[in-house]
C-alpha cells in the first residue's frame, strides 16, 4: 500500500527533526548557578572589593570641594559654591603653583630617564649570572631596601652624605674640604632620584625577571647556532621578549607622572627650602592642610588626576596602533 503525500511529508519532517540538532536555549538562572559554584571565590574577593570602594572610589566624591569655598565646620553639604574660582591658581599662573609644577616636571623627567630603565638593566645583569645560587642571593639583597620606610632611607642617606656623615668624616680625616649633599638645593632633585633608584630598583626587577624566564630558550640556541654574540642575543631576543611588559609598565607610570613623592620630599624639605623642593604633592599638602585652602588643594589634585587619566588613555591608544596590547582593550 502506497503512502499518501501527507504521510510522506510527515515522515520527512520527523527525519529532519531527528537529524538536525535541537535549538540551543540559553539556560535560565545561569548567573545564579555560577554564583553558587564560585561562592568561595566571591567571598574571598569581597574584602578587597570593599576596601577598593571605600578607599579609592568613595573618596572621589570629595573632589566636589574643588568647586566650593569649602569650610570644614560647614561641611560639603553647606559650603558655598564658587564655580571654577579655585582653578585660577592653575590657569592664571600663580607663581607658587608654577614653581611647584616646574620642580615636578624636572623630577618626573629625571625619574623617567634614570629610574624607569634601571630595573630593566638590573634584570638583564642578573639574568646574565650563570650561578643560580649567586643570582638568588643577589636578588634577595637587592629586594631589601624596598621594605624600608622613607624615614629610614632618608636617615641612611643623611648618615652617609650629610654634613657630619661618613663621607665628610672621611674627607676631614684626609685633609679635604667637606660637602653637604643633603642640604644642597642645587642637587636636591638628583638626590631624590638616587634615593628612589636605591630603594625600589631591586624590587621592580621582579616583573622583568619573570618575563625573562618566559622567553623560549630555543631562540637563544638558534641565535647561537647562527653565530649571534651575547649582545646580539640581548638585542634581538631578550629585549623583544621584554617589550610588552616595558610598554605596560610605562603606560601605568604615565598615570602617576605628576606624582613624584610626598613623604620623601617633606622629610627633606626644610634644609633646602620651598623654592627648590616644592612639588605638586607638597603644594597640595601645604595649601590644603597647613594653610586651610582646601578648595585650591582639591582643584590641583583633581587636575593632576585628569592629566594622568588622559595620558594613560592616549598612551594605550598609541600602543594599540603599534600592535601592542596595552593595559586594556578598547
């Protein structure tokens, strides 16, 4: 008995439905299942997220006083608004602000030129050591200054280079004249740079040493077979392997390019005076905390933050144009 056309069509539809995969339906309540599955990780992240919100995002509301004639006894809610009057010291060229900006830019240039490349050079030198035991010992010694506070670091430099320090004692004992490096206003910025290098260079090599360990050893073997010297290997193999981490750290550094240190400078500001040592960080502290000009201090701090964000965004965009990942994907 022959099947009718309707029966043939029904069988065809049934066969098609059996062969074709069932349509995918997005399961409902997925985020709840994931939340239950990863509840331990979520709980571990709660304290960090809470601290981030409390101490990094909530204080951003305080930037409101940059547009107020802020009076502490009135509070943010009742202090009168004054528009952009507090920004006049920036846009009208207040001499004290310009002096702080000039000193900040000089220290920034010194740190970018000398402080930023120092960990790369030190990491390359440590990586060239053949003895792993010697490398670990040297690394441990170089990490130690990072754990010292700026109070101790400044005290060490005073004991070494101050007017009655070890260097001047040595010069006196050999009949030479003395020289006070700590109280010399003309060398203050170079002194700051040398202290930062001594304190943090060893610690900053950690990331570069980790990046060096990820470079494929076969690249060095292949370049050695081709007759490349150690200098050629460093130039064509090692530095390209560090390029991404160098660009990443440089972009992050741009975010704090106008932050050149507060505690380190305040501790050494008295011997050299305000004209030689005032930077934007100390300018904000002196005007806001000591002189009670809260609105101006907040305005300068706000402009610093905006400049840092703009530099990070622009530098990240430039990194993308050159094929690098940057710190985030747009």
